[in-house]
């Protein structure tokens, strides 16, 4: 019995693990403070995020001059040749990468400063390819030419 009493006495007088208990208590206190702070601000954060979502949903998109931006529609350019439907059929059969490559090759004719064959045909090819690329989602409708 004496041996058991000395083991119990040693256990009760030992200070091993006291630091661990201190850290557990401090960590629990910090977690409690975090939960309390979250409870206090959560309603306000929710209100602000709802207000932002409403504001963004009702915002009008404008160009740098303050004018509304029209939604994308195909063929909003002036064709120079009469064969646009044939070009649409031909270019519509391109694979995505082939379409982008063709559009890039014809980009030099997009501004329309040069006229006459083949410039007018290449001009129309660029714009048909660009319309197809926008429709497929390969480039954004507002991407500069």
C-alpha cells in the first residue's frame, strides 16, 4: 500500500502537462472569441453582400464614352461582297483553332482601308470568322479588333 501511496503522491505533485493545459485553454478562448465576433458581424456582412449583388445585377454596362453597349449580334458590319452566306457556311465548318488562325490571318483587312478584290473578300472573311468565334465563345464580343 505504501508503494501505491507514493505513486499517487508523486502523480499529484507532478507539474508535467501544465503548459499543455494552458495552451488548450488559450486556444479554446481564441476560438470562442472568433465565434462571438462572427456572430456579431455576420448579419451586417450578409446585408452588404446582398446590397452589392442587387447593385451589380441592376448596373448598366456602358462603353468608355458612357453609351450603353449593345448586345452582340452577327453581321453588324458592312459586307463588301455578295457572298456572305457562302462564307458563313464555309467558315462555320472550321475547327475552333482553324477558325481563330483564319481570323488572325485576315485581321489586316478588318479596318477596310484598302478596297478591291481580294481586299473586300478578305475583309468579309475576317468579320464572318470573328462573328463565328464570338458565337462559339472563343473570344469575347467586346474584344478590340
